[in-house]
C-alpha cells in the first residue's frame, strides 16, 4: 500500500502511470498510460492527460484508489 503523499510523488514524476479512481457518481475509472500535467496541493487535485487520446481530466486526489496497481490510503 502507498500513502497518498507517496502516490502524489509517483503521479507528479512525469512518467506514464496507471491510475484507478472513483467518479463523483461512484463509477470506477481505470486510467491507463496517463501523465500529470499539473497538480494543485491546496485544491488537492491533479490534471492528468491520457496519452492515447490527448484528453485532459481533473481528478481529486482523495478519489484515487490505486496507482500502478498499488492501493492508496490517506
């Protein structure tokens, strides 16, 4: 298991990662091959870019469940 602070470092590294997170409606999203384009510590969120499609999405850090198949705890 990874602490959220460790997961934040992995996500912010600039290397492609796989992230699993919950949407606000409870759906689970498996985001494969994404990179972090920016992060907001006070807002506790990340902007991630899907490398295959180029789509950028903002996600809250507390909604992240796994990074590179390792579970996250807060």
